[in-house]
C-alpha cells in the first residue's frame, strides 16, 4: 500500500491519508484544506482507483 501511495500526486496522497488513516470527515477536510467537499471526494475516489490499479499490476 505504501508503494502505491508514493505514486499518487501530493494532493491525492494527502486526501487519502486524511480519509483512510485518520478517518477525517469530508466536511472537516474541506475546512482544513480549503477545498470543496466534492473536489475532495473526487480526489479520494481517484486515489483509491490508482492504488487499486497499482496493486493489481505490480
């Protein structure tokens, strides 16, 4: 998982860490990162997809 996460762009890596490991709600992340909840959800979704693809192909 760590190797897959290293492949992510910085923003996606931050969002993934906050959501997956810290279990931070999107509303709180939105305030901390000054980004809309929709953008955060999209970033998290893309991060999960990239991690899945990396794990399946390596």
